C-alpha cells in the first residue's frame, strides 16, 4: 500500500504534467506566436504553485522526522528558488 503523502504528491505531478501537455497541444492548435505566448505565460503560475504544494505535502509527511530548524532551511531554499524564478 502506498503512503498517502506520496500518492498525493504523485497525483499532483500527474495533473501538472497533463496541464503542460494540454498547453503544448493548445499552442500547436492556435498556431500563432502571440497566442502561444499567452498560453505559456499562464503556465508560469502552474509550476511554482505545484512546487509549493508538492513540497508542503512532502514536508507534512515528514514532519515527525524533521526538526523545525531543518524545515526552516527547506522553506528558505524554496523561497530562494521562487525569488530566482519569479524575479524580473
């Protein structure tokens, strides 16, 4: 039997991948750079959101094994990633 946290994380990643593939197919169907760019820009919200939620689920699953200090280090690392990704 799979762990409920692992199942949740994997399911979220499958949904995220499905959104990415659907967006790629939509870009091909639209066939114009300006419209494809709009679709691509919309995906900019999906990636970081999935990262945050998946990590939060994983941390919740490991909360009994990690100290608060380690959780803060992980949170700080995620914050740095998001600043690096989203900073213009």
